[in-house]
C-alpha cells in the first residue's frame, strides 16, 4: 500500500469544520487537520502505535 484516501472523522460538524482526517499510508497511519488540508502538518505513526492509542482512549 503506497497511497491512501484521507477520510474525515465521523464526529465532524455538518459544515466539515473542527475535525481531523486520517488515512493508511505506506503501512502507517497518518492524521491531519482537515481545515488546513494539504498545508496541515501530518502526524505519522505505526499502525500498532495508533491501535494502542485507540485502545487507551476507549478505556
């Protein structure tokens, strides 16, 4: 996998503001600020680390 489509958070407001986008990219997981689009800094983490983060948030 070398590319991925950015997907907006399901918690996004109807206008699409105040949310993040995520994608799988090259075997990793990336997050960015949807308001900034391509100008946003990208948080790039391993899929394992992101899964651990989600587990911790849910508990």
